[in-house]
C-alpha cells in the first residue's frame, strides 16, 4: 500500500507526493498542520492541505525571498518578518552580521512548535539572541508598532485566502510603508505568475498603489507545482539591482541557490509578464 | 463526477489535471497518445501518461528551446529537429527568415497526425514550404545523413527512457557533432535539475564528453511540475551569450516568453547547480 498526500489547487490540479511516514498532524485554531516524510522532497510541511515547504527544496524559496532585499536595503539592522513559521526566512535574515534585531510575527503558535520539533533542519536559527518570536496577528502588529523605523519587512505568508488575505491588500502595504525607514524595503511572495495569474497581477497592482518602486521577480520553487514562483520587491527609493557587493558575496558564500548572477537574473521578466505588470507609459521602454 | 489525468513520476509524484473533455486517445507502435481539454492549461498532450505540452504553456518550452540557439548560431540556414511531434519547435525555428530548410525527424507519425488535427494552435507552421517532416528514427537519420553540414540541431525529445534513451547518450552527441557545421550548435532539453537531478547531471556530462562548450540553462515549464526545467547549449565554438542583436530583437518581438534579458538570465545558475556541473578546475572561476 502506498500513502499519498495531495495538494489541490482550485479543483484544477492535484499535486501528490508519496508519503513514507507521517510525522505530525494537528489542527490549530487557524488551520490543519501536517508534517510528513517523502523520498523525493524529504520532510514536507503542509497547511490546510497545501504544501508550504520541504527540507529538500526550502532554500529555493527562503534564499530568494530574503537575499534580494537584504543585499540591497541600505540598512538591515531592524528586520520584521510576518509569517514564516517554519523558521527558514529568519534563518537567512540572521545570516547577516549587520542584522541587530529580527522580529518574527507568526499568528499560529502550533506551526512554530511543530516545525521546531519536526523540521529543525529548516529553522536552524531559533536560538539566535537577536530573534524575537511573537504569536499574534501580523497586520495588527504593524498597525500598532511604535518602535524604531523598520529597515526591511518580509511577508512570508501563505496563499491570499482566509486569514492571510489581508496580507495582500493595499491597506496593509500602506501600513508597512508608514513603519519603514525612508529607504526601507518590503518584500513578499506573490504566487505563481502562470497558474495564479490573477492573484499575481492583483498583488503587484496593490503594492504599486503604495510604493513608487515595486518590481516583481521570478524564481522557481519545486514543491509549488507550477513552473515558477514570484516575489515583489517594493521601496520608495531602493533599486533592487543596486547590490551591496560585499553583502552579496557573503550571502553567495553560504547559499545553495542565491548568488550574484542569480540576483540580477531573477529580475528579467518574460514578455508576457512584462506586459501584464508594465505601468501605463512604460511599455515603450522595453 | 470529475475526470482527472495523472502524470506519475517514478511512483514519487502524481501531478493531476482536471479534464473537461477527452479529445483523442490512440496507441501507436511506440506509445499511448492522449489529447484532452483542461480549464487550467487548455488542451494538453500526454505521451505514455506523461504531460508533454499544452496550448496554455507551450511557449515557455518551445521558445526557450529554440531562441538561445537560433540567436547565437553564426549560420541558421539548415536546421534539424529531432522529435517535436507537436510542431511547436519547428514553428519557432521557421520564424527566422534566415532559415532556408528545416528537417523534422519524428519517429511517431501518429503523434504528428493527432497534433495536426487536435492542436493546430501549437503547430502553426506545418505548411511552411521550408519544412520537411520525416517519420523515422532520429539517431539513424543523423548517422546516415549525407547532406550539407547542419547549422543547428535541436533535440526535442521526451524523458530519457525507452526508445528515446539513445538521444541522451554521448555516442549520439558525437554523431551530431560530426554532422554539424564547425560553428554549429546543438541544443536539447535535459530534464528537471531538481527532481531529476541524476538524469540532468548525466546528460550534461555526456554532452561535455563531446563538445568543448556545453552550457546548461534553466527556464520554467509550468506543466512539468518540478519548479524549473533545464536545457543544454553545446558547440565547438559558439558562446551562447554572444547574441546576434538583430535576430534577438526580432524574436523578442513575436515571443510571449523569450526576450533579450531572459536570454542572458537563463544562463545564470544557482550555486548548487554550478557545483554539480562545474568541470574540474572551474570551481574557482565562480
């Protein structure tokens, strides 16, 4: 007998992985949480039946969410991460010695507890003294934040449905912008530009309604079965291609995916995506 | 009731698409052939149960298989395509007015007949007078070829199992090299660099055993559920980044995916892939 776990997208695709062992199943007040072993991806985390990350491919996502922002933001002392309960994102952020303080705001304590126990290979930086983990609503946290301006905000959220939907709205990005240092950077995952094209376009539009510079970039994530993934880099003033070479060199040194050439490459957009996200009047600059 | 078609990879993944209508099912002497409608990808072609291409995403694959080679090969008058029964590859090759003759060698006549009837949106160039379609074994064809040296050889084959396995062996690449113009280019698909990593590495090794210049490049294909796909560009003398700007500009003008920036971007390799494919002594050049 073989056991399969199926990630279903809008009753259009089933992406199934053969499970060799179930490690954890729980239901928090927010979602169902599953962690299981597979031969192909190693240990996998699923929330409400949707694959989130795996030990076998997590670096594709976490490195490419973090390093374009952390190698270009002029200051990276004070970083806020919304979501990211598996710990992979804060691990990459904490790899920078310039980072003095990372606050991770994850709504679901059970996700962090399950990942700390069953996925220690991903969240290798939980004990870093620069890290504070808060279990609360990310949107409310940013609205009420009264500390020093934030240098970088990273939104490591799930799909834009249910409780996470607010993380993809302009009102949220407006709040982020208010709490950012004037040359601060916001970065977020923005879904599959192919099979979730409407979501992708809406997210880009919503970020652009708030930030004068907002550039999508593309990088694959094997466990998100759709051939490619997207992220948005947003700032009032920072050019995502104006890289701090020393920081990028150090990141490249420890990364399995990210390097200096990949940094530039991911901002190249296919014609079709360019046309979708070009602002009025920008088309002729292609 | 909903109907699903599952692409199964080595009993490790099931990638299922919901089928709204079955259009064709046949069994040739080589394989089972299915063409069906889906909401997410439009019409899909599967061979022996493996998704090959779809109307919704075929340009990701066909443009990126063809244009890096056709915009850099010094001569593109005489092009040979092995496989490619859906007609998407020859369509892109024939978009170049410099191309005088394209020979497509597809082993399975039934695939071409089914695609001409049911996927005319993909094979839009079947009636181009510069195209000759031969139904025979591609390896035997190249071995026995006695015409003018070939400017570009494109191998548009399925996975390296069964009858197609020979398309991924050094002996085949050696035969290709003999039939190529001295500055000719060979390009081929080389599987998923993540979930089919052993195949990918073996193919790169086999090409490098024959061609002094052989560079893998990466570009996503949504219907190949693994987060990214790979191709190999091989030549005795041609630098895949030394682009004929006029040809590239023209290709960018009609393409949905390819453009000049994408051309450069796809040759940037993640650290892990770099390490896998670096030749001895090359590591320090990174």
